[in-house]
C-alpha cells in the first residue's frame, strides 16, 4: 500500500507545483498586459509600473480573466482609445506565451 501512497503524494506534489507555476505565469501575464496597456495610454514608466500592479490586483476579484478584461477595456474606453474584447484577449494570449517563456527561463 505504501507504493500507492507514495505515488499519490507524488501526483499531489506535481499538481501543486503546476498550479503554482500557472499562478506565476498568469500574474506575469497580467503585469505584462498592464505594461502594454500603459504604453498604449502613453503613460510614463513610473505610472506604467503602478498601472501594471493595478491590473495584477484586478485578477483577484473573481476567478478567470473576465475581471482583468473588464478593467483594461474600461481603462481604454475611459481614455477614448479603441480596443475590443477580442483584440484584448488576443494580446493576453500572446503575453501568456511570453510570460511562460520568462518564467521557464527563470526556472532553468
């Protein structure tokens, strides 16, 4: 029975690591999204970093990406800039890939 228990613990540990990695990648993606949006808004670097933090924190409002999408779309609209949900989600996918590469490089 201990072989089964060891295997179960191994799977649990892998799942935990995978979830932690996904959290880190998603948080990095949100930071990159905030920096990208800040650039679109023409914000100076010090404001861009603060805005990126706001985007990261927005992700804690509810599960999934909808809270981040709502925040960033509202900020585009507030500034009178064109951005639709499809375009924003496409950028989020691109940045998710970039965030994954960055996290992977840090872990190597």
